[in-house]
């Protein structure tokens, strides 16, 4: 469904992506791992068309993501942002229904609110949360609201940017389970970037490791512990010594 072919991107002298090749089949969950600053977010933004690659091609269903109707293209995506990225001045339900209240996906207000409350229920939040403001919620509840917003428009593709950052281990486990359940239920194609190996094992069908601007290894999550790749082995074990240089 999503394919990257020899994708390159540099910012001045900083060559972030150096020829990324990656295929994400329809209806599967791909998790991209790699150290901080390896270009995971740049890769995600490139797929969304927010960053234009210097070279290479990114296609969605065989069509270049940089061409065509941008609104129709973006309407196919949902996104759970790392920090939640909720709008402080909007109520919870207005945050969840943000895309349903404007643009090509616009619905009547009453219908948008009803959909928002249903999506809140799906992520384990009661209807009385709908009229609160984000500041009144815990970090875990805010993350659930972000997840409800990501699925509100029934997207075909969902991106998860560090979905468990800032959460305690129990809440992180809850979010991981919700993501896996929702992706399976919707039959969505998912792309996640994370450092959290617990999330990787809970969410992924396939894993790709981005290092030094290229996909160092990719394969089914069941093969992760026997990848035979020294970069992957060092990363998943958290060892300071190995081919990945640590900054001291």
C-alpha cells in the first residue's frame, strides 16, 4: 500500500535519509525502530507529504504522494501525535471531532459530537469526559483522546508517533492493546515509530530498523530476536557497545 524507493532527504550538510527502501502491505502494522535523530520522524513526514524528498519516490497505492488532490490524500490518514497535540481551547469532543467539523469531511455538529462520543467509548472513556478540556485530564486520558481523534474519520492508514511516550508501564500497556485491537478491527494499515520495545512486540506485524539513513533490517516481528543483524541486536538489547556508536 505504501512504498518508498531510494528516498533521500538532507537538511544542509545533514543527510538524514540516504536511500530508504521500504514496503508496507495493506492491512498490516509496520513499526519503525531506531535511535534518536536517525530520521524516523522525517520518514513519516515524507510519507505524509509534509517533507519533500530530495530524491526517490514514495507511493500510496502506486501513486506518487506528492501529486494529486492533497485534501483527498490526507483524508485517508489518521495520526496519533507523540505529545497528544490536543487543542487546549477546545473541549475533548471537539478535539476528537476536529476533522469532522471542517473541510471535506465536515458533518453536522450533532452528528460529529455523536461520533466523537462513540470513539471516546471505544478507547475506554465515558461520555462525561466529552465536555471537559484537555488540561482536566491525566496524561493517559489525553493519549486516549488523541487515539480517538486518530480514528474518528475511519481512516485507511493510521500513523502512531511514539504512542507510549510519557506514560507509566501499565498505561503504556493499555494504549498498546488499544492500538492493536483498533488496527485489527478497522483493517487499517498502520505505521508506528517508537523506541519502546514493549510497544514493538505488542503492535507490530513487521519491523524495520532505520540506521544511518537506510533501512538496516526489516522482517516479521517474530524474527526480531533472531535477526542476525548486529545493529538490531544491539538496539533491542540496549547494549552500549556494538556497531551503533553512543554519544558519551
